[in-house]
C-alpha cells in the first residue's frame, strides 16, 4: 500500500508524533511512507530555523497570511478571503505532491495544517483514500461551525479521545467516520536505581491556555504552608518555545513561587523523555487542550500522575491516576501531598502505569490500530467509487 503523510516536519511534538507513527506503520507493512510538508506558520524558533524531525520529505515553502484581526470590517473580510485563497492553493500543492498515493493521511493542527486547509483538501477529487487526524480544533472551524460537515468527505477521521469524538459528532460529523486512536509512546524499562524528586508539569504549545496553571500555583502555595516551606521543586516544560512567557513568570511571582520553579521550557525529544524518569509525580490540572503526550511518557516511565478527567487523560490512563476536579487547588494540593509522602503508593501506581502503557499505549499497538482505520478507509473509498 502506497501511503503519504501530510504534517509538520519539524522537531515539535507533532513532528515527533508523526515520525513515530510512520515508523510503527512501516514496521508492520514493510513499505516506506512518503512525507509531504510545508512551513507551518507557527513562528516558533524550530520552524524559523528549519530544525527538521526528518529531512526525508517532500517539503515546500509558501508565504503565510497572518491571522490579524483589523478594526476595519472591510479589512477583516479581505484578509479572511486572502487567507482562504492561500490555504486553498496550499491544499492543492499537498494534493499534487501526494498524487501517487493509495491512502493519504493528513495531521490537522493549525495554520498550514489547520481546518481551512483540510476542508479545501477534502473537497478535491482524488483516487486515494483520505484520512484526517484532528489534534485540535482551531478558530476557523469554531467561527464557521457548519464547515465541519466537510469532514464527512473524508474516508476516515482519527481523534485521540472520546471527548473530541463527541464534539465532532455534535458538529454533524458522521459517527461511523470518527475513530479514537490513542497517542503512542516508546516503552523504556524503568531503572530501579533511578532517584526521583520534584513535581513535573507539561505546558504543551500554549502554556497559559487550558492547562490550569493558576490552580497549580495556588496548590503549590498550599503545599508550602503544609510542608513548612520545604516544597518540592516544580519543573515546567513544553513545546511553547525556549523562552518562558512573561505572563507565566509574573504569575509565579504573584504566588511567591519564583524560587520553587525550574523553567525547562522546550527540550529536545530525548531530554524530555528522560525527564519523566526523574520526577516524583506529574501534575496536570488541565481544563482543556490535550495531554496524551505527557501522560503517555509518564505511564511508560512509571511516574505517578495527579490530573483532571480532561484533555484525553482518562482515555490514556484508564483509572490509573489520582483525580482532581478542575480549578480545585485545595484538592490538588492534597493529592500531591498524598503521593509525595507515600513511597509504597508511588511504587504500586508506577507498576500499574507501566503495564497499562505496554498494553494500550505502545507505538506497536497504536500502529496496529491505525492500520485498522486505514483498511476501513480504503474499503469506504472503494465502495464510494463503485456507487
């Protein structure tokens, strides 16, 4: 089967995800997968400096029309039209570079891989089956909700959690089109001699949006009072860039936590994975966003997790976490104190997490599940062509 992937080629969490998925699928099919990509328009240093996850891709550059909201209604209308036209042209380029494929799998994130591009691409005729993985919804499809009906032109849609599937169905996407496939993780044996210390937090691509940062900081101040100032260090990392956002620094100062936080910011894929072998607990008081990457890393490395039942976390962990309500700093502080002060509990949870990761989250499992979706997509395409 000739497969083409369309997605971010840079050393971001998305680039790493697609590279790992490609390796898992190629391992099972024994055939190479083509990768088509362009400059995404996020403006991150990794994109600007062209730090590729893989140089083995059909890559092209195209100028972006910035999503600037002018005060002038006419200028807003004009910019929207120009952006729509430019994204249509980009989608056409993706289509041209994928013309030899039997199945094309596009990873929807933002900008050059956002919903506007996806909807243009789905309306283009093709002999290949088309699959879309939706990592996140963007402003365009929220502003124009009826556009989401265009997902029904895909042969299959993949999401990472039931919450996203339910959202798409509520927007009119056919239930049978939407498949839940979890975010994968590389399995590594936990070192029995590895010492652990501190609380870990993953800030994703947008540190201050949907992550529960203020709840976490409030919980940390409660822990400081309970522990007499001897609060464990809080290590913060994510794919939001190498510079700590000023709003985050100011928030930490307001809660008196400047001396208790280690801002690790954006790490390499390898350093980020190693980090999860050093922390005592991962805290994720998310109210939105998606947390499949950090919970997968934590589970595979036996790092206990305190989290909300949001952001796809229950889908990836089952019941193997200590749960908190969104926005409840008191409860978060209590759960963190419980796990930090009970070594036996940490060991028991770590063992369960690693078993769960091996059974449900390994890239081998995710690759197999993805191929099942591909088979259904190809069948759907053949049925449509025969009709």
